[in-house]
C-alpha cells in the first residue's frame, strides 16, 4: 500500500468531486479522498480511481494524516451547514498554514465569515467557484478562487494546470480577499440564469409565434452558433432541440415546463437589490422560474384567460427569425453589462480589487456562460479610461445600435402573439431606461413629496439643495409658501 503523502486531499465524491479528483490526478497530482458515506468511496476506488495514485480514507484523522504538509484540503460538499460541519471536524486535526478550499456553490457571505474565522486560527481559507459542470470538472473547469492570498502560491500551479485554457492561458486567476471568488461565481450563475431564460424565450417564439418545428429550430441554433451568438448554451440548445424520444417525437415536448433552481440566481437578484443595482434581466429570469413552478395554476388560467395567438404567416417567418436573433444577442450583451455593474458596485463596498478583464477571460472556456464576445469585454477594461459601463464601450454601442431594430420587432412580436418574453423585454426596457437622459422619476419625486414631504432637487438649482412644495398652492417661486428649501 502506497504511504507517500498526497499532494491534496478532497472531501466529497459526488459527480463534481469525483471528476475533479480524476482531473487533478491526470495532471500528476496525488490525492487522498474521503466521503462521509464510505461505500461511495469504495465504489470510486474500485471503479474510476483503480490503478491511480489516489488513496482512500475511512476517517478524517486517517485522511489528514495521508497529506503532505502544509496540507491542502478541498471540500466538494453541499453548500451551507455541511461546509461548516466539515470545517469544524477538520480544525482539531490541522496545523498553522494548512489550506482549506471550498469548491462548492457557497454564499459569498458565508465564505467571508469562514475566511475571517479561519484567518484568526492561522488556517488559510479559499472560496473557489467551479464552473463547467461534470464535463468541466473532468476535463477543464473555469475556476474563480478568492480568500487568503497566502494560499495562492501553494495552489496556483495545481489549479491552473487542471483549469480550462484558451490560447494557453488558464481560466483560473486569483480574484481577491474574502468571499470575492464565490461572489464572482454567484454573478456568473446569475448571468447563466439570464442566458438560459433568453434562449428559452427565443425557442418559445420560434415554436408558437413563428410555427417552426423542432428540427428547423435546431438548425437555426446550430447556424447561429457559427456567428455572433457562438456560445456553449447556444450549442447545447441545438442538440437538445434535435434529441428524439423513444417514440421519435422531440424529447423536449415530453419535459415538464417546471424549472428548478438551487439558489445562486436568487442570491444574485437579492444581492442586486441590496446594492441598489438594476439587475432587471436576471431578476426576471428568477421570477420566470418561480412562475413556471405554478404549473397547475397556469393550466387553469389558460382555460379561463385564453392562450396564444396563431403563428404569423410563413412568408414573414425569416424576417422575424432575424429579429429574434438580434434580440437574443442584444439582451445577452445587456445581461453581461448588468452582471459587471453588480460586481463593480460590490467591489467598491467590500474593498475588493476585482480584475474585471481577467474575469471575462476566466469565462471564455470551461464554464456554462462562455461566449464569443468575452474577449471584447476584456478589451473594454483595458481602455484608457475604462468606460463607466460596458454599455458605453464602443464595441457594445455599435452592436446594440445595429441590433436595436430587430430587438424591438421581436419583443413586439411576443407582445402581439401573447408569448411571454420577460427577459427579452426587460432587457430592452433597461436599455431604453439607461439611455434616457430625462426619465420619468421627476413624477415619482413629485408624488413622494406630495404625500410624504420627502423633498426633491431642482434641475435649475444647486444639486445639494432639497425643496418641498405645498402642493395645491401657487407653484410660482414668487408665491410665498408655495415652495420652501429644506
């Protein structure tokens, strides 16, 4: 039996953990593995790990003793209390400068707390977002590490070796202190929610507003994946639409339209509200999943309120299909712009120095939201000066202006045909609101002042001054008592 100390220990042999273990071993790193249910460990050792430099442990003390010092331990367990429980069990077994890495989808606030608590105990804690699913974990994920910077030199080569690569550059770079790594992963997942919803809406429009069959839809997505919309999600959608059930019918028609969610999209939407960032598209994507869960209620409502309109005439199909392409592309750009807005706002609050250009590069391969235009986002953050928002970047400006007409046409089609398209339409509303120099909030401020005396600023006075009007009196400045400075 090999007793050579292992380079790294991994706790949690679910789908992600077991595949990441094999990936690490493929790149020359020896491992020790532990799972709370030992039968799963035995199965892993007898099957995937057979003949590899991977040791198994039945207990945590045995597991820890198998590791080279300073110890590097990666947790691939369910986010939440399970992470705290494992850390609590490990702490009595560890020494100063040992490293614990949480590779699950933990809430960044929990990661920040754990980082602070373990720093006080001289243990280096890293929260590392892992994206790419089963395939990514096995052959090259996108990795987003943050936390104790002291740990980075010890783990950098290992995780950059197993990460996905684009032109030889690993999709794994240090992001900052505290919960920064898991924060970036949370925003990644929020954008993923938005992208998936946008694509689902495009499919719905194709099927119900244009009357396309699933093979034609699959061909369309395959063609789109050769152009501006090239991305992992567009690619797999073409394959999904083409998949047949055992009876030869499209498999997607047999899948219940009730979407699940594990929480990261909801966290992103909640965090945006806390930071006062208008993350409208991702919020609508979360709400769409919530509405999908009310299947029985929706079926009943369709019988009372009516359903969809008839598809448009076949001769109009191509023009509308081009419009849906442009709408999908433009809304995806807005989704990423909103995600980076949120990261920039949070970074200011938490004192993080997030490398935004590198984050874009982290997502070019190995992750679910990899898209062609991520290189253009990287270029935006290399400009001098950096644009205030991605929507003000020259690349985004040109692309959105070119897509705007089709975007409006597609949203109008959805409205006229009664096809729900909350993400496509909310992205357009955000775009119009963002570029509106004189918006409608003056009416809101007047209403607030009328019923609550909240005050308002004037465009023709010092912005530092606030005013209140006695509504119903003369509004002329010369009329005594009509308006007063607060």
